[in-house]
C-alpha cells in the first residue's frame, strides 16, 4: 500500500508524456502577455537558418534554440530523443516545411495539435514556388533561403506569428523586423549585382544536390546538380557522366561542394573531366542546407549568403 502513492503520480506523469494531459495546452494559439512572466519564451527552430531569423526578431524575453547544426542534412535528419524533449518543452516551434524536414513531418504534425507550430514557407507567393518532377512525383522546392527576397517572406511569417502570440512585444518586434529586412534588401541587391559580374558563359552553378533552384530564379544563374531536390534521391553513373560531359563541353572552370553533403561524388566529376582533357576545379565549399558554426559570421544567414557569394564569384570570374 505504501508504494501506491508513488506509482499513481508516476502513472500520470507517463500519461502526460504521451500527450494525455492536453488540457493546459488546448488554447495554445491564444495571445500571451510575455511581460507578465519571468520565464523566457522558449522557441525551437528546426534549422539554424530559421533560428537565426527568429533571433533577429525577438528580444531577450525569448530563448531561441535550433535542432540542426553545421553540416547536418535536413532531408535526412531524424529527431533524437533529446530533440523530442526540447520540442515538447517549447512554447513555439518554427520549421521550414515544403517537406525539407522530410523525416520529421509526423513529429511536427503531432506537436501542432498541442502548441503553435509554424511552417515559415506558408506565405511564399504561389507564382514564386518552384515545382519539379522528381522520380515521377511533383515536388515543391523547399530551399527558399537561396532567394533573399523569399527568405524575407519567411521572416515575415515568423514575425506575424510571434506578434499574434505575444502582442505586448509587437512594437519591439516591428522595429527589429524593419531593421533586419533592410539588411536583407541590401544583401539581395548585392547578390544580384555580383552574380551579374560573372562572365555569362561561366554563370553556371554546379553542386552536389539541387538546392539552388531559387538562386537560379532570382539571380539568373544556371544551376545543375548531381542529386535531386532532396539528398534522399539517388544518383547513378549516368548522372555523373552527363554532368562530366556538360562541364567539359561548356568549359566550366569550377564546381562546388556543399557543407552538408558528401564531397566524394564531386571529386569523381573532377577526375571524369580530367579524362576528357578539361581541368575543372573544386571552387570551394558552399553552405547549402546548413550554415557555419554558431557564433561565427557564417553561422548567420547574412554571413552564409555572403560566404557563398564570395566563393562563387571568386571561382567563376
Ligand atoms: Zn537540400
């Protein structure tokens, strides 16, 4: 009998863990006055890019964390036990959507029944969305951060969601949004100008996987990749041969490695070109689906885009 007192609370705690205690969370979309509580608002983002965008909008009343660090491929990423705990404790969750976090969809869907879970791509204009045929299936390209203007729409979606949830912080967030998006506007102009400075016959971006479609759409650079939109897709010898032929015929100077995708296949392409008497170089490492180390310049969205721009222009000009 003495033990019962221990087991009942334990039983309830276990039930709560599996989502039976949803009463408190029922009205999670209701506005909250963040200033009335000392506890920081706990915001979790899936990718570091999204975390960085949120950090630029909120003040020190919020704590922002992200799940996927440098070198992590979001297409393949599965939530760990530690992630699940973080997500369960979060007040708000932001994710990319459009199936970028393909292996986390179920988890995010379940959490969305209990708390605000927002896809930052929800307000991308329909006429800007890129859709591709992949293995006979129509897939929307999730990599919107390669068009700085589209990324701005993601920042707006984040800001609007947080303003709805924390109306007392509206003024502060509005000022931060204006300041940050002015920087994004500057960056967009810079990328447009510098990509246009690459000789036209070299304005081709060859990478490991098809992440740069929005870069092509926004900045007029032809994009080719070994793998499809998601790194889940496989590639074969024919894909390598086709790319080798393309690079050799067009006499492309440089191709690029991505920080979150294995580099070996791109090295095979360099060798393949050599056999066709065309010297192509690895032009550097681009941050495609993951940013640099947190706390460094490349660990921010602005720094990541600058790094990619510098690497591309230096290698192809
Ligand atoms: Zn990708």
